[in-house]
C-alpha cells in the first residue's frame, strides 16, 4: 500500500507495475499536483487543471493499482493496518509512506492565517485571490497610507519558491496590470523578499545567488537578506529591525514533514522527518518504507537526499523495485541519490540553472528552465496547453488566469 | 454608471466609448464569465480561466471607463446615488442596471443547499466537485444501495443548460471514467433529466426537442417530461409520482431576476424583472435603464426579449447608443430585438441549432455550435486554448479539468 500520490508515491506505484502485488494508492486529494509550477497558479499564469491530473487517470492503465480518495489518520504498525477517517481500516503487507511536507512557522502556527504557504492547489488559488484583491482594494481606497499598504507584497523565504513568487508579482505589477487601473498605478507596488540567511537561493552556488539578486532588483523587487521575521499579523510583518505594513504576506520559508513519524511511532529529525535506513525502510520494520520529503535519508555515498521532486521520484522508484525484488527472492543495493541539479526562474527571459558544473543564467537559463518543466509535466495535453500559454503570455505580457474565485466569507450566500 | 459586467453591462460600457461621459462599471466579481460554457466547467472539460476574463482587462483600452470591484446594496433614486457595501455611495447622472438573474426554487430556497444551480464560476466548481466526488465515494462504499444512490445524478429542468448537463454527465460516466475505477463500473451510473413541461428544449421547435430526447436516450440518460419535483433533500428528490435517491442533484429550472426591482422601488413581473418602457428606461425615470435578464421588455415589434446572451448584448448596445445620442441632442427609435436563433449541444457530434428557418442536428449542428461559441468567446488566447482542448478531448475521449479543489468542510485545516 502507498500513502500519498505526490512524486514519490506515483513513482513507487509505477515501479510495482510488473510485481505480483495489489497496489492500493491512497490520497486525500483526487489529483496529483505538479508542485514546481504551483507558483504559476498563485500568480495567475496557469489554471489549476494545467498542472494537476487525476491520480486514477495517471494509473488507469495499470491493472494492479486501486486508487482511493480517503484521509489517513494513523497506522496500526503492530496489526499492519492503515486507519482512515470515516472508513474501515485497510490491511497491508508492505507500506510506503510518501505524505510530503507542510509549512513550518517555527512554532508560530497562528501566523499561517496571515501568511499562507504554497503547497496545494487551494493554497495557490487563495494566494492568487489575495494578490489580485490587493490591487482591487487599493483602487477602491481613498486613504493613501492604506492604499500603499494594500500594494505592498512581502514574501518570506529566499529559496526557489520565494524567488519565483517575488519575480512573478513584480511582473504582474509592472507589466500585466500596468494599464488596467485608473486611480492607482500598479507599478508603484512594493515587492519585498525577505531571507533570514546571508543570500537568496542558498542551495545554489554564490554566483547564481548574486545573479538572482541583481535580476530581482532590476525588476523592481526589494531583496533583504539576513532579515528575520519576528511576527506576522493582519497588517503586515515585524522584522528583527523594523516593520513592513503589507496587504499580502506569503510564506515560503520553513518546511516540516507530514505527521507520518507520529503515525508510525518512529524517530524523527528536527524537521519532523522519519529517520530511515539505507534501504529507506523504517528501522525494525522492513515492511515499512518512508520516502520523499517525509524521510530523512542518507544514501550509500553519505549524501542526504534533499526535499525536491527528483529525490522523491528516485526514492519512489527505488522502493518499488526493492519490494518487487524481495518478492522474487532477489536483493538490491542500498539507495543511492543522483543529483542532477537545481534551477529557479526569476521572470521573463531570466532564470538560474545549476546542472553539475554548468551554470546558466538569463535567456538561455530561462529557455532551459521552460523546456525542462514542460518535459516533466504529466500528459501531452497539459504540455501543449502550458507551452501555448507561456508563449502567448510572453508575447502579450499577459496572464490569463486572473480570477478571484473564492467568494470572501462576507459575500457568501 | 453601469452595474453588472455580464453581457449587457459590458456592451453598454463599450457603446459609450466615444460618448462625452465618465463610465463607472461596478461588479462584485473581478471577471466577466461566458455563461453559455459554464456547464463545461461544471463537467470538467474547461478550466474557469478559459471562459472568464478580468473585466478591467476587457476594457483597459477604453480610457473613459473605471472598473470597481464592489457589491451594490441599493440605489438612492431620489439623490441619484448607488449604495455600496463597505464603501462610500457613488453619484450618477445615468444609471444602467444589468445585474442578471439567479435561480428560483419556486419559494423553496431551502432546496438550494441540496440542488445547486449554475450561474457563477463558484457554482460550476462546486457542481464539478459534487459530480466527481459521487464516483469517488461510490468506489469507497461497500453498501450496494448507497453506491447506486451515489452514482445517480438528477438534473432538474429541460432547457438548454439541463440538456447540456445531462449529456455531459452521461459522457463522463460512459466514456471519460470508463477505465479509471476498480470496484465500481462508472457506466452503471444513472442520469435522469426531469422536465415539468411536456417536452425538453421548449423554446425550440418540436422536431428539435424530439431529436434531443432521442440523442440523450441513446447516450444512456433517462428523460422524464411532465414530471414535477415536489421536494429536494440530502438523499435525493421527491416527484409528483415517486422518488429518486440521488447523490447529486443539479438545478437548471426556474430563474428569477436580481433584486434590482427592490433597489429601484420599481414595478416587477412575476419573475422579479423590472418592467421597462420601449427605450428600456424605468417609467418616470428617464435617467435609469434596466437591461438583460433583469428587465421585462417588450420591443417595438411587440416581441418580448428573452433571457439569453444575445438579447442582453443588444439591449446593452442600444442603451449605450441612446445615452450618447441624448447627450448629443439626438433622439433614437425604440428598442427592437433581433432574434438570431437558439442552440444547445447534447454531446460528442450531437447538437441542435435553430437559426431562423434552418434547423441543424447531429454532427453539422455540433460543428456549428462549437464554431459559434469559439467566435463569441472573449480574447484570442481563450479561443485558441478552448479550440485546442475541445479537439484534444474529442480525439482522446477525455476531460482535462477533473479536479476536486474545494476542500470539504471536515477536511479544512
């Protein structure tokens, strides 16, 4: 049984295609979401359906897979059963836990209300609404200070998601909306990217961090490194030196693992990830595997597998093959992570790519980034649609999904 | 000032392009929705952004228009001011009310909870969720009777929307989902279209009603005419003869006008529409016009303008030109409605079209329907995307927007 249909869970199920097993794949959503492009939904470039696909459709050709839409609430490790909300428990022989991660507010969960993170489709449409409503409310506002606050967007965390969000919001303000308002000038919007460490994109090399910093600054975003957020509230954020009044705050900082460690009664690291052995199984439970963002794994070469999509896919594939090998009486070497590289886009004609020793920036990096993401999307239809929309938006400077669709509570009928 | 950015309101604003006026266009949504294709969002074929466009983007090239996202709560006719929720009133010289219509449950508003109607984007995503969850829950269900109930879909109302919904759900069950489930057979789903009158599509000619009835039956939908719903509840619907247990009930029956008549203190007909004069103005108030679904208008030839998009557009254009003429000291003849025809799609290769004396059905009707709708969509980008998606879905028998995105209340974090 596989819990979670993210990159790791889907790959594990696929790797069991020819194994003599019945695979049950459980997720609380009906769709697999291509998280690397979630920020494009949050910034009105793509529609949710362009980067998501029904799980059961992805696996419909694989007869030994049953997909269930259900919420897991625990695991009975002793009796080998997965406990569901509102349904009977399900027994397993092998269990693969691939439940991903959530945002961490460093012990301040009350900030989540004011500074939403970006993990699911609903998060993306919520953030999209907040960004677009910022401009709409500023147009309706007569008080100048409040108008400026509504036009201030703070992104907390200078990793890939933070950089991509800051660049995209800067483009919305400077290009997309430039001619659409009469009382405000959207180009006067203030976009601030906050990073607690000394440089943005800390997992890439310093020259790429520098490039990203310069590119964002040129696009009109403010980047503040070595700046820590000490509080979030409805009106903005407090910093270790000062305060920023803001209408929209987006959280792209810490990550913590899903509650899998608690379900399993297993040892977890500081980020809540389950510590697994060299074959990604839970120590003392060779029938339970933990993969992806939920696992704290050191591979055969002594490298820690990072919390990114390629690592999750490799772990999923490894575990699927290992289970099949076991059932066929074969053995497999320990897990070995292959690091291809990392990349982040900043805006039109601008991205950073670190692929082994090759570093790309600017237009070439941006082309590489775009082609790589289209290649990894699921489904030919979505590849065509996304490629067309990107081309169209590039030529027209537009974003086609500028919808405020969640009805605010006071308007609900 | 124009209230409402549907087909009528947008046309009125556009017709005032060269008039010496400042136009304020108010809507409580940020987007104009192409309602004729809303059922395709509800049935997972298109994404919301494919049929909606930001209002301020549509009119960004027209310098004399200011678009405001705000909710109108009333009109102070004596002082010529529009009252907003949470903002200062706005004064007007001329007022165009184009606030559309809502669903009517014939005095049983409590049915709305169990049988949602289809008017806005949020309605469409709600219905999409309900349809897709029906199949998902049936897959999780062990009780056979409950499983069959979850797989029963009732559509109330045999007009164009009801026929289109019934045909689309039949296709989802028979074609799209055919291979995606393991425990249930989606093809066993029951789709029932209920119509209180003696035939479906009552505004078209009887031969086209007959064709639609046969086409729906061939696709596996049940059509019951002369059947009235007497109650809706969580488990299904009561009829004047019998009961249908159903997991999803969709309301496509009565329509009532928005509360504009109450705002204006004006005379309304039985459906709540404001009775207007031959120039679409409110009797006694030449400065106030009511158009589209909100108006009860008899044109110069004695014909009643129906509640469809072309009528709303013609009224909007007429009023815009009339206001301009008045300001320039010219007069205009009374409003005259030109009826082009009506059309409805039923499924793959099947539609009915009544265009003056020309009646089209089958593949030719379906092609005409598709081309007409792409032509009337707003924006070249959406035309391309929708055309591509239709072509793709036609070839693959798929629907690309099968997302359950609204988190059910019990799962909300």
